[in-house]
C-alpha cells in the first residue's frame, strides 16, 4: 500500500534543510563544511550507523555505513558545498509550498532527504537490516578532485544514488565530459601611440575566437559546445601588451573524443601563432538505463507516483562521472525545483517529500 508523508514529515524535511543551509557551506569554507559534516555525523551515529570525517588537502568529507566504511550495496552520495551568495540567501524562506535559499536545490535537499529517510528506517527498526553507505563531499563545485575522486578509487558499491541531475520523472543517464584549455599568444609590447611598431597579441587572440566560433557554433545544446571563459592581456592603458591568454571550457558529448577536440583547438591556435595547454580533462558520464539496479528504481518510482520516468542528458557535469568511469551505475533523479546558482534557487516541498518516500522504499531493497 502506498504511504504518504504527513505534514509533520514535510515540516521535518523543511526544518532539516533549514539547519543544513544555515551552516553556509560555500566551497572552500572548510570550517563551515566541517561543522555541517559534524552535524550529519552526529545524526547518522544516532541511527546506529558507523561514521567518520576524513580530510584531504584541507577538504573534509564524511563516510558512513550501516555495515562498513569501505563498501556497501547502495551508496547515498551528495555534495554539501554551495556557490557563494549574499548572507540573506542562507535564511531559508518557506512560502507557497516552496523552500527558497542557496543550496536548497544544489544540493542540500539531498542531505536533508537522506537524513530523514534513514531516520524513519531506524525508528521502524529496518535500517540495521540494510547495507547502506553514505558519502558527503565538500568540493564538488570545483570538480570533486580532493574528496569524491580519491574516495571512489578505494570504495566498493553496487550502485550509487546521487540526485545531482535529472528532475521530477527525469532520470539523467548521460552527461557531457569537460575539457578546459588555455590558449596563449605572445607578442611585442610598446607604446600605444605607435601600434604599427609592435605585435599586439590581442588581435591574434580575437581572430582565434572567431575561428573557434566557426568550429563550435554552440547552436545545439545537445552537441559538443565551447564557451569562452576568461581573457587576460595588458597591464596599462597606453601600452601594447606582450602576451594575451584565453581560456575555454568545452563540454563534449560521450561519443566525441576529447583528444581529437584538443588537437583541433591546438591547430586553430597555431594558425594565429598561439599555443594551447590542457588544464582539465574529465570523462563524460554514461549509464545503462537497463541496468537491474536502475530498472528497480524506475519500477519503485513509477509504482509510487503513477508517472512515467524518461531518460535525459544532463547539461552539466557532476561527481557521477567518477562512479560511472569505474563501472558503478548511478541513479540521478531529483525533485521539482530550479534556479540553482541564482538568486531564486528553490525546491518544491511536496516534491521533496515524495522523493524522500520513494528513496525510503528503494533503500529497503538492499538487505544485507
């Protein structure tokens, strides 16, 4: 029989999310992140789970489990770090069925949902019978290289539940890879009053941008796209600079080869006497939607809601790539919400409550 969350349960979710957001865990604020993780650790230990906080290069992360800290059948994973915002945005506003604040949708709602779902299972006496792990990271917004990447290397799980993409009835089964590069152009500096006497690298950089625009028209968001992200050049208003640099961010579809893309960009830069250096290259995220763990979740979701789940491609990257690159299936679906990284970030409380119910039902499938 389908069970609905009562209003008290919805309020519990809202209150838990409010507590988490109040820590203001912006990326790089290690003290704030640590306090939030200590809060989560205390909660998880009260559910009789093992839990510990680890640190790598000043970035903290939490690992917990009903059975082990090194492996689980199902891993619940979320990042706790959020992008910067005015202080007022860390005061959660509950209005018209929505919860509005920085981190409400990206993605402290997941931590709140995990804690509430696990608490309900603990109270019911079910949690101790399950093989569940939890991992909370604090550097996803800058790539996850200090926490999730090294964690995944040593951790074993059958499936990862990571609600950092997708949407209500939308399951993310793929996401683009990341290729970031710096293009450098050298010239000859001199007085701005005599431009013909010197070599201004900014002109060659500008010509290179035009060539990049032709190669990556960016009209189709489902294709590989290239964004210009930073431009640097010059030190004085009346001086022709001797160097100029451009950084680009390429998001490539799983079927494209990042090495081939890099060679193409290098060739374009070379046309204008420029050089190209790779800064970041991260794999695309792809899962098999027919995977038994994924199919079981879809069955639970559709059985609970009566709505059909459809597969989509996520526009951005996430920590899911570390798991999928290791062959671990990742379930990426989240409640109704929006405005992430913006002033109107919000999540629907009713949708979050439904999401938490579904999660609780799915967790019960993972007995030891």
